[in-house]
């Protein structure tokens, strides 16, 4: 279970605190960078029962920023502004906030000292424009920096609030968790939102969002008719579809019981319609699921990759302690490497038999109990008469004949490789579940 917050009135009587996100930066409007900050904030607030009803993006223009901020405050209880707090001439978020507050900017000497020490510690000269980052709207509270130079701000505007954080994602996320979320929780408690809200996320692979939603329509109908639990679907690209279960109750024990009950209902509904497509809960990635199964069975693993070029091995070593069960991998991109190192028979290498031989070769070369081989065509052109998006996977498990599967995955070259990697790992997950079961 994750993300618990305090809220005392029955859930249907609570009016949630409404927050709007305003992302600042002309580069966002030009498509030069993706607005990942708003997506992260929206997901984080939803998991904590905070209503995020609007998102805006605005360029580095004083008049437009103030208009965006006034618009947000007119329809929301609070605003989170991301970006525009740096030292350059186009970083004007603090000036816009001060105008909306009707106050002047005041230079905070404590912040100035921290910025100066930041540069001194790195042996760098500080240019004079960095001093702008120490300017704070009068009456605002400062969120100190832990990783950079621009502090965040908590700015009262009547009975509403404006939070301002840097656009650097890790600085934004750290400030949100450390300062903004606790402040939001306090405001929600003041508004009478007592009790506990918590969420749990079930991670799935192998079904589309529409198919998954159809399989859960019965549960959705039951929950929509009234209750303290909701379901939401989160499309997560190459990581599959997530089903987020959110519950509200008086106590932590009560909300945990609600989540346990609904998780069981959701799993049962999915299993009956779609089979075993749930591979993890909350932060449990596919590679974490693989690691847990290998460790539970006392098995080691090796991989031979052509199509994915090391993506599978890279995912696996993200798991702490992977050296206990992951023996290693071979990136056999050229056919001769498949023949000479892995023992693939001379001939076509984009076939199910080639994938099977690669799996057996991976186990043999790395000395692993379990071997996986993957080959295919990423595109854009066909290879050996095989269409782009075709993936062949081989699995070698102790005491069993080598298994093979042919998959068809959509997308461009990079997407085919990424989807091929997680699809192969999902086949391994299912095979391990069946092994000695």
C-alpha cells in the first residue's frame, strides 16, 4: 500500500482541495521538451487524494504568466507552478506571483548566502544574475533547495495558495514530497477532510486498456453505485496498463482492508477474463517480478539478445542484488556471433529455432539454470523475408524442452525493441510460474 494521507467526514460529504498545475516555459509550447513534471505531479496528487482538475502550459512572458495564474486561482484552491525560478532573464515566475499577490520582491539574505556557498563549494565564480534567485515575494515562505540553487516558494493569496518549484524534475519532485504535500495535507485537514486515503496499483502486461476496462466493467458498475473505492486506468506505454485502486476510510486499518478486498476482486475479474496478466503491485516492475521468481526457485538466469541489443540485461541489473541470480548476457547481433558463441546452427537467424538455440546457448555460456534468447526484426526494413515487428523468443528451463514463441509488436524501431524486451520477460515470468507448479 502506498501514499497514505490524513483526511473525518464521510467521503461523500468531503469537497476535495482543488489544485491546478501551471507549467512555465516557452520550450514546452515549442515541443522542445515534454512536460513530464505535470504528469508526475498529477499522478502523485491523485495517489494522495488531491484533486488536480486543470493543467496549463504557458510561455516565458510576464503578462501571460500572470493571466494563467489569475485564471487558475479563480477556479482552484491552489496552484503549483513549475519552472521559471532560475537565474536567467526569462525566469520570471517569481515576478508574476508577486504581481498577483500585490506585493514587492524582497531579497532573502539567507538564500543569497546558500547560493554563494553552492558556487564556492564547486570552485566556480557566481555571476551576478544568480542573485535573482534569492528574491522572494513579501509574505511568502521559502522551500530551501537540497540539490540546486533556486528555492521553492509557498505564497498565500487570500485563502488560497500558490506553490512555485523549479522545473528541474528531481528538484521539483523532492520539494513536492518534502514541503508541498505536507502543506496540502494540513490544508485538507483544516477543510475537514479527515480519515485516510490510500492507493494501490496493479501492473498488467498483455492486454489493451479497453480490453482491461471491459473485463472490469462489472466492478466499475458496482463501485459507481456508491462506496469508498474507485478504479482508474493508467496507460504506461512500454510498461503496460496500470489499474489504480483508491480507497477512503476512517483509519489506516480500515483503508487497508478496503484495498485488500478490492485488489482480490479486481484480480479475480481479470483472471477470469484475461488470465494471469497482473505481474506486480505498486513499484514492482517486470524485472522485480522475474527476480522474485528466480530467487524463490533457487534458479540462475542468462540471456542472449539480438533484436533487443542488451535491453533485457540492462533492465535486470536494475534490481538490487541481481548478481545473486543473473549470471550474464550475450549481445549476439551479428550472425557469426550467434553461430560461434551461442551454437546457433548455420542458416537463417530470425526464426524460432534460432531463438531456441540462443536460449540454450545463453544458459550454457553463462552457466545459468535458465536461458532466454531473443531475435527478430526491429525495422524499418524486413530481414530474411520477415516483417518488421516480428519477434522470436526462446526459453530454456531445467528438465523441460526448450520453448519458443513468435510475437508481433507494433511501432517504430525503438518501440519494437522495448516492447520485445518486456514481452520476452513476461513470457519468462509465466514460464517460471508454470515451472514445478
